[in-house]
C-alpha cells in the first residue's frame, strides 16, 4: 500500500490547527499516511498545539524552526524529511480542504507525476479586483514557464516522491515547484478543488507579492533557458549594448560631419562610451557565470542531463 506524506507549513495558525487535523484524519482514514507539520517560527501557540496533537498521534511529526524562514523553507524541510511515496503539500489555514486530497491521489494514479489544485470558485464576486489579476498572473506564468496551470498560487499539490526529492528550493520559489518537476521530465496535471474562506487569523500575503512573483518568474526563465549556457544570456545583452553604443556613435558622427552639432554639444558620445563599457562588463559577467556553472556541476559530481533509464548496463 502506498504511503502519503502530508506536509503542512504552519505560521501562526494555532486557532484552527486542531480542526484541520480532525479533517485530515477523517479524509485520510483509508490511506497509510504521515503528517509533517513544519512550525515556521510561529509567535502564537501553534507549536504548543502541534506538540499536543503529536503526543496523541504518532502519525503526526513536527519540525520546529527557531525563527521564521518562509513558506518555501518550510516546504523544503518537510520534503527532505518525508518518507511517503506520494507527497502532498497544503496550507494549514483551512483554505485548502483535506477532502480534496483523494482527488489528487486518483489523478496521480492515472499516470501523472504532479497534480496541482485549481481553486475555480476563488474570488467569486471580486472579478475586477482579484479574479482578473489572478487570471493575468497565472496566464503570464504559464506562458513564460511553458507549464499550463490555472492556479499557481494554490499550495494544495501532490507529487510522486521520485520527481520532487531532486528539486532544490530557495528563496520563495515554492509556487514554481511544478515547473521544476516538469524540467525533471515529470508529467503535470491539475484538478479543480474546493476553496474555503479563512476562518481564523489573516492572510500573510499582500499586493507586494505580485512584484516578488514577477522577479521570481524572471529567474525561472533564466534558469530554464540559460542555466547551462549563461554566456549566451550575458553575451547577448552585451552585444545589444554594443549595438546601441554603435547607433549613438553613428548619430553623433552624423551631426559632426553635417555641421549640425559638435561632439561636446550632445550627450551621445557619453552614451556611446557608457554602452560600450556595459557591453564589455556583460560579456565578462557571462564568462564568470560560465565558470560558476562548471564549478556547480563538477564540485558536486553532477551532470547537466537526466537519464530516464538504461538498458543492458
């Protein structure tokens, strides 16, 4: 019988955590499972409540951070300590329903490696202020990453153990785990799930998250296309800078030869020098990035490829 590992990042959810565990135990009674709750430096009574639950239920395991490290770090710690064949991530604020977990597991059993929840009914009645921005953001991420999902922000996701354990998570990149898994050759799907309005506390997310997601998306695109050939990215930017510098120099020279303006009467020569210097620096950064990339692989005996299987070896 397959084993499930349910990973719960917990931050100041002491009021609702008992209700969540009651729902989990009811929803998973037909499964072999463990629950790994990662207390991410909560400043309320979350740790005390979790400890009390764990005393009475050996399926519940607690990881307690000394301070708040963020959701990605909590998820990463849970994954590294999970023993299940299928790893399920979900929020601990009761917005995700434990009763949707079997839907994800069934989808995994159909041959998928990653199944993401899609909160179709979220933001009902808030089309202009929340629904439309959400659609645009998820469409942008899907377009840039090449992984088509309707709800990247939904934490409720299920993964085959072998596809997620090799994924290295840093910063606040947890929402892009399906993208990383796709790079590992995984098959990604999604299934509509229920959305429950938060009962206790308040959301830890604000509008500033949008800008962080955009920056993370830029990094994702760079890692996808240029991780193994950074000189192409930095060198390309360097040649673009050279080209702009050439244009500004040509315009300045045209003004000079036609007698319209002298070099000192226009900022174009200064811009020419600036763009040429930037071009040189970008190419040199590309060379340094190539050295770092090779150090990354060779120092850890890693290879820039993934072997699916071998025959007659």
